[in-house]
C-alpha cells in the first residue's frame, strides 16, 4: 500500500475540559475544497503532477483510496507534498462495487466524474456521500454533462461522452463543484476542437485555483473569478506543479475560536485576501478585531465585543447570510454562531443554501446559549456578553462545520464536554486535537 494513503485510526469521541484560554500560533491547513478539484485534474494527463500543501484529513485519505483503485501512482515527498501519475489508470474499475462503495463516502468524489469523462469518455456517477445538511442534489452536474453532449443512463448511473459540441451552457445554480466538473469534463478535445461557454459559473477561489493549474498544464481557459468561463479545448495536457491555498474556512473558524476563548492567537501565514473582503468585513461588523501582520492574522483577546446594529437610527438587528463568492461562504456560519454566543448584542443568521445546517443550535442551547430558532434556516443569537459561561455536556457532531462549532463551544464551556461522532471533525480539520492542545486546550480522544 502506498504511503500516500496509509489509514489512520481516530477515536470517535473527543473529551474537552473547557474554560482554558488559548494562546500562541496556529497554521491553517491547505484548502480542503480546492484539494478535491486539483487532485481530480491529475487524471487528465499521463505526466507527473506535483501538488503541495494537501491537508491530511479523512476525506482526502478516502480520495487517495479511490485513486489507488483506479491505478494512480502516488508518491509522498514530504508532509502534504505528493507526486501523482495517472498514466496507467484503468477506468473500467469504476464499475466495481468497491469503487462505488468508496465513491459514496464523500461528496468530493464527484470531481472524479468530470475528469474521467474528459479523458476516457465514460464515467460512473453513483450517489456521493458527504455531510447530511439538507437537500444536495447532483442534478446540476448531470444536466451540465448532458448539455455538453454526454448520454446519461439513469438506471445504471453511467455517463458516456463521445463528442462535445461547441455551445453556451447556463448552470442552474452557481455551484462550485458543478462548475469544476464542467471545466474538467470540457477541457480536452473530443474528436474535433470545441468551445464551451459556462454562464452562471462559480467564481470561488477554488475555481480560480483549478483554472490556474489547468492553464499551467496547457489548457486554454478564460474568465477565472467571473461568472462566465470560456474553454477552448486542447488535445492533451502536460504535467505541472501546484500549491494549495490556505483553507479560508479554517481561517474563519480559528478567528471565531480566538475571539470566543483566545488570549492572543496568531493564524500563521493567513492573509486578509485568503479570507475574502466580505468575510473579513463581516467579522469586523460583529465587533471582532483582526490585525493583519506580516506573519499572519493576529486576533487579540476579546474580553468584550459588541455586534454592531445594522442601522444606528432604527436599531435594526444585524443579519448575516451565506451567498456565492465573493460574499460570505455558508461554511463560516456555524463557527460564527458559536462565537456570537459570547458577544454583546443580537445577531440573526440565515442559512440559504442548506436547509438543515443550523439544527446543531439546539445543542448550543442545551449548553446554556440563548438562540431563538425561527426555523431550520434561520436563528437569532442573543449574546450573553460573557456574563455567564456555557456548561459542558455530552453531544454528537452532525457534520464537519457544526462539529467545529460544537468544539469551539466546548472550549468555552465550564466543565467537561464529550463530542461523539468526532470523525466528522477529522474529515475536515487536520490534526485538530494536537494543534488546539498546542495552544493550551485540554482535549483527549478516548
């Protein structure tokens, strides 16, 4: 078995002794969501592809297992640094039950579909896994493949793509993974040159990074960072070297944690542009002080912080919601809620993209928070201004981002908390127990 995907066993319960101030330095991992897209791009060439800053998380190890089944050569050069070669990929493997089972473990496996379709003209599309945070249809992906000329067998869940006809495609939603899959599936020439214009394309940094990588491989793609991506097909792609961005979602979670329970924390090598201007400004509107330094983003101790009213004249309560880039990512909201519990003021949070992602707020209320749940997609946090502490309880992590939010709450709580199903947290956060304990946390895995 290649060292790249040696399995690691994590205990499924975290025990957190809360109430300890955290201080020091913490370095964000490579971007999880970018990793799936650029790793899938390795399948488009027979040459070596070098990728650095890959996070060592459960979901990436699952993807490496899928790569192994496909016959991708993987060599670990250093921590987070790998060489991939897909010259000997056997695409027929995708019909095996083992492949289908592993594909179904994570949503990031969707990216493989577009790459295999581009290179071999055939792909299997079983239902992917991922967080259970509401309805997450893959119809945008399927319809996009059909729009460029693929035949989809709804019974067998297979796709065939013999030729691509030049045309304009409008995505039904500005899906990040949907945009990435269409780019991956359209970049190589099929029988004759083609041009694909993707309207309502996602503009997230993950898409920008994928396009940047493909361009270094010889692809002709324009429109990175806009809602119109134009692809001119090429006959083949070459190898390349690529470095993942720091994970903007983890940076946001660390800011929330530093405000809630920090005594001065430096998020190493993080920059304002990694987080995004609107996310940065959102934290500022919530009373957070972020000091950009050459070494990273410094979050001083927040003995008190006040959520600014949306309108000083009418005293209207501030409301935040998720939206497509460059606006606030839905992945930030869970950690922000755990932070806002300790603020002075009131904050309404609306989750537009996923209809069940805020259900974990019931757990926070059991710990002593005052969160009013209007419905599954909107909550109002009444901050306690640190007049009282949360209380540690026994709970379970429902998904990656909620898991991190519960961990932040447990760090601030008085007494002991147990977080079951902690594998959800390990899916998205590399060595999180070790890194937080280095800041002074008291977390054990039992």
